């Protein structure tokens, strides 16, 4: 699977951090981090949009002793390749996750996923319910019913034309360049005021790459700013969620823009879902309330010992 090793060959590695590997999906070389402990059940941690796999470091370190933790970079993010034609449509990302899991050789996996990564994981779990043991989705349900209603007010033809114009504009957009890490750090802190100084610096250091002129830019592809003009309909998406058979934990931050799935009715479309709301937390609640998040997922996830064999 990897150009340097496979899941089966992965060792526990340096206790200070993960090892980096790659796999190929749809001709793209995609990166993933392996936190070792290959004899344990596999737990995939999938980041969200405009983020990267090192965003999970705190969670991965807390779980690596009991789980074989794998953190992939989505296409166009982190250290994964950018799509030559800017293809970041949802079906492609679901395929990438399916490819990662298929090549892992594991019969079943557990998944914790955030935002865009959560949307990908929820679709995968509905398509392949037999492959997922447990699923934690952090604000990964996508548009609320209210947002869907607003979207339907705009004709499909206009949505597609707007998408074409936005893509055309992005083709001329240059990546923002920061003089130094501290300047990029300020942007990170402005995006999430809940982050501590250490958290923001860690996310920034691993989220930028250095340009030839010595400046820094975020690693993600600008074409990610232009999501596809259409996806599954609201009814179709509810049907996919209804096919998920594993225990599912839906997490929401009370200070986030995301809608509460209990209040808006979306939680009712799952066979076996519970919802946890986090106070004093925004969209990145696993950063904002790390200790409570670890407590909740440790309580929710199955006993790793019961999954061996």
C-alpha cells in the first residue's frame, strides 16, 4: 500500500509522533499518518476541509496505546497530492476513503471524522455498513434543513453558472503568502479564538509549506474553496444515513454555525445515533474541549480488546 511499508508492516514507531506513508487512489498519491500499534483494531481519524492530518495529534496520542490510529490527508490537503483538474467532489473523496480502508486489509474499522471528513465518513458508513464498527461525526452532517430550503430557492441553472464563475475566478487566484510563521499563526488564531497558543502554533506549523521565496502558504488547494454545485438531494442523503448500522455519535459545538441535529430533526434519520452538545466550543470542538471530547469518545467507542481476533 505504501511506498515505504504497509499497514501490516507498520511498527509502533517513535513515541513522539507518527510515521508518514502513502497510497494511490484515482491516480493521486495520498498521504496518511500511522501512529503504530498495528496489532490493535484500526481507528481512522479524518480531518475536515482546509485542515490536515496533524490536526488529530492530541487525540491520536491519547488513543494510540489501544488503537491502530490512521490519519489520512484528504486529496488536496496536507501532504496529499492536489487533483490536476481540481476534482474535489464528494464521490471522489468517498472513493478515496474506500480505497484506504480496502488496502488496509482490515475487515472492519472505527472512524472519527470532522466536518467535510465527517460528511465523507457518513456516506461511506451508509454504503458499506458492514465495514464500520463505530462512527463519531463532528459536525459532519452538512447543510441544515434550513440551508437546504434556502438553496432550493435558487434555480439549479444559476447554481451551476455561479459555480463556473467561481471556478474561473479561482484559476487566477494566487495562494496567500505569509512572511513568516507568526503571520500565518495570527490568521489561524483569528479563524478560531477558542484555540490555545500552543494548539494554534502546532496547527499552523503543520498546515503550511514554504515557498521558493521564503514565504509560507497553506497546504490546501484553492480549488477546495469551490464545492460542487450539487450533491445528493436531502432525501437521498437521509436514505444513506438510514443504512448506517453501527453506533453513531453526532457531536456539535454550541458556539458553532452548525445546526443541532436533534433540534432540526436530522438525528431521527439514523438507526442508532446519539447526540452530544459541547459548551464553549465552536466547529473545531475536538480542539476547543479536548478533554471532554476524549472522555465522550472513550466512553462511546467499543472496547478495543473485544474487536481483536
